């Protein structure tokens, strides 16, 4: 069997950058919700996770929650894939920040800054806002995806948006330490 994972992500990215924003924002979650019906192995894993956090779900409730999980991922990918086509003005207008002065104060010090974000949405939006609008270099530690070609494609996708990527793993700490050391070098 041919693995179509990488071509599917590449196509989704290309379409997200060319289609009108409203089509991407509405269509991404809907397509992912439909994908939930077809992805039996991954759907089963999502079902197990949902049953673990809510053991009393009825079958109908479980189906809705699984579809919602897929729709959430669809929204995440739609938003992320759209980023390269997003102007600086739109990026700045659509991003809301409170307490950025704390970040600026930390950046003015002698040490680099580490920001830990939960993966509750498109972290790439924050990274893009900081890197492109505020002109602050951003390094992100990211999980390795399978197949490896998909991980390499995502790494390049993020690099093209100005992000430095460190793969999660035993060497990630050294990679971050190197970035922080160079960030404060004279």
C-alpha cells in the first residue's frame, strides 16, 4: 500500500494558501470530521482516549466527541497551513496578546527566554506573530512525526516561516541550550 500521508498534507497546505480564508476555516474542520469516519486505526485510538477521560459516554456521545477531536485537528491544520499566505497586518490584527511587556522585559536581560505553551491550538500563530511582527527569533521543540518524510516536510514548512526547529528527543536540551547561548552572545 502506498502511504499518501505526505502528499495529503502537501495538498492541504497548498490549498489552504490559495483558497479564500473563509473556505479554509470552514472546510478544514469539516473535511477532518469526515476523515474520522475513514481512519479506523487512529479513530480507535481517539475513542480509547475519550473513554478514558469520560468512561460513561454513550455510543452517540462518543461518536460526537471523536468527530469533534478530528474537527479540532482540522481547524489546527487549516490555520497552520494558511499562515504562509497571511500578511503581517492580518497576522497582527488577528493575534491578541496580554502582558507582552513581561516577555519584552525578559528579552532585555542577559539570558534567553523560554516560553512553554500547551498544544491547545495553533502554536504556530504565536510563533509567527513573535517572529514576523515583533522580529524576535523563535525556536520550537517539536515532536517527531511518522513517517520521517512527513516530519522533514513540516520542519521545512516551519523553517520557511522563519522558525528554528529542534526535534524532541534526547538531544533537544542541548539544542535549546545552544540557541539560548547564541541568543545572549555579544
